[in-house]
C-alpha cells in the first residue's frame, strides 16, 4: 500500500483511517466530534509549522544575501563601507524576542 503524503487528500485519508481504527471503542459516544476536533487541531498545527518554516527560510535567505554582499564588498576592496553587527548583541536581542513570543503563546494556551 503506497500513500502519497505529498497530497493533502491522501494525508487526510490516511489519518482518518488510522484514527478510525483507534477510536472504535469510543466511537458511539464521542467519535465524530472528537475526530473533528482532532483534525482541526492537526490542521492548525501543520499550518503553524509551515508558517514558522517559511519565516525561518526567509530569514535564512536574507542573512545569506547580506553575507554575500559583505563578501563582495570585501573582495572589491571596500571593507570600510561595510557595517557589521556585533553578533553577541544581536543574538541576545533575538533570544529575548524569541522568548517573549513563546511566553505569549504559553499564556494563550493556559
């Protein structure tokens, strides 16, 4: 049995079949509503993950482009025109910003 996980319909069908097998015992009382809630949460989780990966890739691309420009400026003999951030300061700011985003998410969950 080959499942094409690249297609949304195939993934949903696979999950539906597996969850139906797991939920046979409680299906009479809670099955469909539980399954609907689980599917909506899975979709939200996947959407959040995809957004975070897209943001990460965008940031990685931007960083790579900035490094490439810096290398080109250095090769051209114009290092005085380049502006380099202190890596310790920028990483501390990123950690503080990242922690505050996670704190907001945790507050939203509870």
